[in-house]
């Protein structure tokens, strides 16, 4: 993209390893973390929302009053990693590593191409890519087996 950046926010359900929400933006605005997450949380059953924990780093998106108020509104807990410690976010950091290894985003010449490549990869990751930690099942298959409907 000629040296330009794209920013990705993603949320992962830990039992099935499924990416349940993501947003790709040209700038790291608050919309990156908020857009769509509201819709996703609103559609989760209340009993599941109350058991949900959002793990994040200490980036300004996740420490903002707007983000924290959204989680509070839906009665969702937040767990924030210590400064400089990515181990608390290992599941999503692992996904980002796979994404960077398995797609050639550097060949994209426009932001729309990047967004389309990310969308396609997430669909592949959720529905076709078997995971060792899921006994070679895909996240979608594991979700069905666990009775998780998203």
C-alpha cells in the first residue's frame, strides 16, 4: 500500500478459538475498537455476556472511558495486561502471527484490497484452518461441538 498502514482490531472466543468480531481501518481511531463490538455484545445472551472477559493491552482504545463504558453497559469484564507484557493476550497475538505468516498483505496496493484479504483470511481461519489445540478441528467445528452459536 505504498508504505501506508492498516489497523486491525479482532476479538476471539477462547474455547472455540473463533474470531467473532474484527474491524479494519486506515487510522487507529476509537471506531476501530468500538465499531461492531457493540452489535456483537448486544446479540450475546445476557448470561454469556456476564461470563465474558475481554482481554486487552493497555492501548488508549482499551483504557478509554468509551470502551470501558461499553463493556460496563453489557456487564462484560475486562482483563488488561501489564505494561509491556503480551503474554496476557497470547491467543489474539497468536492469531496475528498466523495472519502475518499466511497472507501476503504487502502485495495489496489499496486499503480495500487489504480489508478484503483480511476478511477472506478470517473466514478461512474460522471455517477451514484446523487447529492443533482443537484436535485438528476448525474453530467453527469446535464451536458447534461446544454448543456455541455466534
